[in-house]
C-alpha cells in the first residue's frame, strides 16, 4: 500500500468527519487527489464502511462480551467444516449484537465472538442460544466488560489505531 493511502486511512481513523478538502490540507495534497484515493480505497475494499462509535452506556448497552470457543473433539465430528461455517454464519447473522467473529488461537480456544448486550439477562440468553445451536459441540468462555462501571484508561476508539498506522 502506498504511503499516501496509509496516511489517508490514518487520518480517517482519527476523525472521519472531515471533508476531502480538510483531509487534503492536513496531508498537504489536493482535494481531487484525496477524493480519487478515497474512491479507489473503497472500490478495492480497503475502506469497507464509515461509522461512528457511540457511548454505548447512553444507548442502554450495559455489557460487552468477548466470548471464546473451542470445539468438542468427539461432538464436532457430527459437522463437516462447510456445515460448521454455514451454521456459524446463519447463527451470527441472526444476532445483530455481534460486532466481530473469527477463528484464531489462544487460551486453548479457536474462536472469538465480540458482542454487546443490554444487560446480563440478554447476554445469558445469547450464550444459551449459542449452546443450543451447537448441541454441546462447542465450549464457550467469556470475559465480560460491565460498561456501566468500567473505568477505561482508553475508551473504545480507533484513534490510536490511526496513530499506529501512521508510524
């Protein structure tokens, strides 16, 4: 990726409210160059969406959960890899509170799901549905962040990621 594209993405992560003209001024390039590069980055799928990060507490969302999963070796044999993937996609698409889900590695687990919940009851219901969906074929463990009382030295933001990309 070109240096200019990285700088542009970095600036957008720090504050995407700015106009192309404002971005051009910060980057020391012309506004048409910014517009052209933004269009290219969107067409290539580098920039997938523009969004906001609200104060979740003010929206009535009390919990953020990082749920880790591991397949049960004896029960996973009931599903092919393709069936597991399709089943997971269907389950996750029916839960708009899921903001991220992926395979990975760590803590003896191979899956992670990041979710937001209005309260503990809603979280508990989500976990119960997940366990029923997989009929015991997956072990789930969660780290729950209580957004009502959490004292975060860095609140949820992508600004620091913009600074990281800049370097």
